[in-house]
């Protein structure tokens, strides 16, 4: 769970850096060319990138939730096993760190 969250946060941070880089390139492009059609094109690119990032984040959150549910199911597994010697042993899954 924590590793997946850390991966998600790293991807989010990377996406923020990319978004900032795109914003800086947009600003430079606008100041260099000052052409409305170029500015409009770059805004559309930023909007598309933003939409893609939001979609990725939603997908990652859904995946993390799915992993959490799987972990909870695994932690619920428990069996009593009887040895041929007569001794009984309780076997269960524990995923604590």
C-alpha cells in the first residue's frame, strides 16, 4: 500500500514538474512570438495534458483502492490445521510490516 502510494505521489510530482515546464515554455513562446493562434494552440496542449494527468491520477487512485481491498481479503484468511500427531495449528495471513 505505502509503496503504491509513494509511486503515485512520485508520478504526481513528476506530472507537476512537467506541467510547470509546459507553462514556462508557453510563457516563452507567447513572449517570443506574441501570436494569438500560437497562444491558443499552447493553451489547448496544456488543457489536454491536464486532462490526461487527472485521468491518470483517478486511475491510480482506483488501482490503489483495489489493492487495499485485496490486502484486506488476504488478511482475513485463517485456517486450523491438525497435525498427524494430534496438535492443532492456526495458520493465518498477516501482512503487517
